[in-house]
C-alpha cells in the first residue's frame, strides 16, 4: 500500500506564489511545479493550499487592517470582478484600502453594507483619497481628498461636451499647476505649498468654477447636466478637492489604490473568472499580505514560507507623519 506523500514548505510556498502572485490557474500550477521540481502535486492539493495560506496570513492581515485604520492618509478604490461558476457569473466588487506600505482588500459590492463591513466605519480623522463615490460620504470619521486624476478626466469630458467653453481648461490647468507645485514643495521638504505660489492658482480655479456655473444654469428638479454636477462639486467641496495643497502628506490622486487593484484585472485576463466567492476572499487575503510585504522590500516567497511555518511576517508600526 503506497504511503502518504508529503510536500515540503518550499513546494507549498511555490504553489501559493504562482496562484496568488501570478494568477496561474490550479492545473497549470501543478504542471509548472512538476516541471520545476519533478514532483507533481494534485490539483486538489494545489487548490487546498489557497485556504491554508489564507489562514496562515490572517494574523498579519489583522495587523495590516489595524495599521490602515491608524494611518494619517489612506487611498481607496473599487473595481468590478466576475465571481461564480459557469457562464452566469456574478458581478462583485473588490475594494482596497491602502497606503504606500500597506494593502488591504475586501470582496463585496458597491452597497453601503459592503462599505460598512470594511475599514471605513473604524476611521477617525483619517484622510481618504477617493473617487467621490457617494458611499464614502456616509462615514463621519473620514476626511476627504477627492482624487484629482478623476476630476481631471471629468474636466476633459466637459471640454468635449462644451467645446466653446473656457472654464474646463482653466480649472484643469489650475489643478495641474497646484499638483506640480505640491510635488516641487514636497521634494524641498516643505509641509505645504507656499501661499505665494498657491494663491494665484486657487484664484484661477475658483474663477473657472464660477464662470462655468454662469455658463450652465441649474435646471428645475434634481437631475442636472453632468457639467453642472461637476461644477457644484468643485464649488461646494473645494476644501476636499484642494486639501493636498495645505498638507503635503496627502497625495492628490488615488493612483496608489488603482495600482493595488490592477492585479485583479490581470488575473481575469490570464485565468478568467474566479469560481468561488470564498476562494476569491482567500486569494485576496494572501494578495494583501504579499503586496504589503513587497512594499516593505520583503521577499514574498520568504514571507509565504514564514506564514506557512506559522510565523507570518508582520508589518512594523511606522513613525508618525
């Protein structure tokens, strides 16, 4: 009677590394492991490693979540993904809350229930850089920085919608000028954009908004022209748009969150839909741990092996800003 086959930690770590870090499907992962090592684990063994690794990194993910809640600034975004067996997959959303050194994912949808189950209710005085999706406004502990990249895209759309208008270009130029000034001030070690530089750009920004509002009068009823909605947001939430000018710890865009969500799109291009919601949660529990380790310069294979040994790498507590 044949004995039980036992695979070492290195092979186990390779299985998880190929699946979670490189989106390799389970059967191809087993084939690659055989080509690399001569041992061929069964697809069942490879698939079971996803849940095992997710459990192994749970303690680290709790620490990552706690550090995100305590951060001064975090970046948030969400992206649709397809989850479920067969052709009728269910559209879900993968949410991310992250910093330059931390990544935390959450699978759900764009409902308030999902947002309420993620980190947002626990934030107190934390600046969240986001795309102005309305659910972020429901949490009183959040201080908002509206993503300037999204606003610039909206302004570019407005320039096409209103080809004769000057205000979209004027507002966009002022916003780009403030972003450039913030980048220059940050490289000089300053805490904020100097007032003499910021003031004329903010004046141009405000003047452009007022000019646009006079060009696009408010219509009766709640539904307004998209350009009017954008201009009212820029007028009413100017502090949330330009917060990065007075605090250079705040980046003006949510590009960090978009970068941390990009692997979800890569995964779907490589291996298609994910068949199970629970397995998807496991994958992104592992992915958040690996992303955080990589941001700290930790070898992710070593971090995986440590977790599977029962000693997961834990991110250090950062110095205050």
